[in-house]
């Protein structure tokens, strides 16, 4: 018996061209992805090498952070008879920057600003904010009229003694040689409103007023977080995240001054971006 074979149809040239083009596109796509991933990996490696080289030398670092915490009250009564007190808690913050001993364009400041401010704590009472504090008033009580909105803080840079003599320290100022600390004030306003002073009791306008007015430490605990950005006189940008819990465990005793706990045994290093 003779076997019958099916006749194989030949692919027409025009279809063969289309198939070849499709295969070529697929190969180009695969090859392109391989090349793209290789380039990305190389860029990633090169970027990390550059970052490492940029940060081999420590140019700026935080030496210490000093905190002064207390409380105060505003008498809103018309008779000023302590029958309508607005009680608030505040913490003055001084951040000292170490930029080495020999000054150069690399370790002196041409621009300084603080951004990415975060104040994490209970929202049950009070209104939290962070602002610049006049270094001449550090640790001193201020008579506030209203709460201050939290926003980025830009510092004016002082280069000479002549500029220093004319400087208005009610506005944010910083020396190019980092010889003064960055001074800030954390404020928790409207903790208690309409508080009436008992005629038979005396009260000090400090942290002890928080205890007498029934403000718990748990309600005023707060973690402060912000980013300090420095541009030096070589137009290089350095940044450092600052993050610490305000120590208020002994605020009822009056006014306290201490170092931020996160600095103990560890110094923040500014990272060149």
C-alpha cells in the first residue's frame, strides 16, 4: 500500500518578513532590557561610590543638643487677677554644630535652613509648634499672645563682626563659622484655658503649674523631628536628621535643663547629598 504524504505549504515571503520583524523586535526588547538593567546597576554602583567618596571626611556634625523645659501662663482676665489663665509648656532647644578647627570654604556656612518638621505626640490637649528662638532669650519665659504656626525656618548667615553688631536676633541668624548654636523653641500652647487661680493657694509660673492645673506628663510627651540643611561656601549641600524625645519626666519640679538623650554616646553626622 502506498503511503500518502501531506503536502507542506510553503510560507509566503511576505509572511516570512513579518515573522522576522516580530522576532527582531522581541530580540531588541530583550536585549534592551538587559542593557538597561546593566546601565542602572552601573549607575547605582557609581552613585554609591560617589556618595562614599563625598562622605569619607566628616565636615559637619552635631556636637550636643541642650534642652531647657518649663511652663508659663498668660493672664487673659481684664482685671489681671489670675482668673483666666492660658497655660502652655515650652522647651528651648540649642543645637551645637562642630565643623572642625581650621576654617575653609568647605566647613563654613553660606546657607542654613530647617525643614521636614514633625511633632509627634498626643493630640488630646494643646497645640504644638516649633519656631526659631532668639539666642539672647534662651531659657527665658516669653509673653505670648498667640500660637505660632510651624513652618520651615531659614537662617540669615552672618559673616563679619560688623554684620553681627547690626543683626536683629529676633529673626533667625547663624554665624558662617558655626560659633553659635541653632536655637529653637518647641511650644505646646492652650494646654489649659480659663484656669482660675485659687485665692488660698500660690503657684509658680513654671513647670509646677502643669501639675496643679491637672496636666499629665503623658499628654504632653512629644517626639521632635526635623532636618537641618547646610550649604557650604563651596556650594555643597549637607543634611542631618534630628530626632529626639523631649525629656519631661521631671517638668513638675519647675524648670529643667539637660542634654537630649539621643546625643549621649552618639554624634549626628551631616551627610553630603
